[in-house]
C-alpha cells in the first residue's frame, strides 16, 4: 500500500511540474470582448505573427497585457524571456527542470523607481542582464519584493502558484495549459494568461485587461547613458535614518543620479 501511495504522489508531482494548472479559468476578464491585439501598447520581438502575454497579480486590479511578435517556432517560455529582456520593469523567477522551464514568480516595478527581490534571508538577489531571477529547485515560496508598491507573486507549495492558461479568444474560452511554458508552441493570435492562485489569504480573479505602457525613452537614456549612485541611507525598524547601517534589520535606500530609488532589506 505504501508503494502505491508513493507512485500516486510521484505522478501528481510530475503533473504539477509539467502543467501549471489553474483553479478556475472560465470567468475571464469582463472586457475580454472589447480588448484585442490592437489595444496592446508594449510590444517585444519581431515577425509577422502576434501573441499576447497576460499577467494577473493579486496586488493589481487589472490583468496586464504585453504583446509579442515572432516568426517560426516559438514557445511560451521564449515569449516570457524575450518580453522580460525587453522591459526593464518586468521580471521573472524561473528554474530549469528536467521537464523544461518552470515559472514560479513574476514581478513588475509598478511605481517605476526600481525593483528589488529578496530571498528567504532578506538578502537582495541579482537578476541576469535580461531581468531573470534563476534558481535551483522550485522553492519559489521563499522570495518577496522589497517594496509593497511593486507587483510581485511567487509560490509553489505554501503561498500559492502561477496558474498557466491559454486561449485563442479570451472572450469565448480560456483553458488550462496541458504543458509547461517550454512545451507550449505559440500560434498567430494566441494568448498565454498567467493568474496567481493563492492557497490562503484571499483569492485572485481575472481583472479587466489593461495594456502595459510602452517603454518610454527618457532624457538620460542613450547608448552611453550611465545611472550611478548619488547617496545611500539606512532606515531601522524605528524609522530612524542614518548614513551608516544600524545593528539588526535595515532598509537600505539607494538614490541614483537620475532621481530614481531602490530599496532592500539587509541584516547587519
């Protein structure tokens, strides 16, 4: 009997990795009949075919939509990685498994002043140059955003998980993906839709579709533009500010020469 239970558990584990299924895909965005590819503002990639990537965080009222252009054979993972690489405010937490790429987290710099991801020890993580946070294993529950103003959800076993859904027309039908994003072959006009499904602390449903703003150039951006640190300050749990770190927990606030800021929690 024990052997039977072990086999069942193993099969369920494989199914979870291969297909990041959803809880309820039928109740799509209320404006799905009015929102289509022509409404997308933020496009990545190049080619004659178009696909949409829709992300619904628990902290957002809307389901945010990116666009992707491509030719030839592309997967759902290709679309995510190329959109992340093209958008400095968009991030993904991923792990490579024997079944392909597993996505455990999505983040977005909603207040446009920098995004910082913390590990389970409160230490700041460093993404790749393409905006990916890559880890070994699937301990996606261990990671948090340093700022509550940014969108972030990650999970696998305890917090929740990212439900992976696909559609050719979200106004009529949304289905759970029968493969992981690495095994998903994109077609012209398709939609890949990700909804974070928490295990506790509330629910998450599709909000209205909303176009992610197009990347905007600024006066300091250019081939040779460099953003450097202007100042660093430390804030303790009592709200005191110092140029030197306090003993214990600190929020490190870094101000850059372009006026933007980033924050991270550290322990001294």
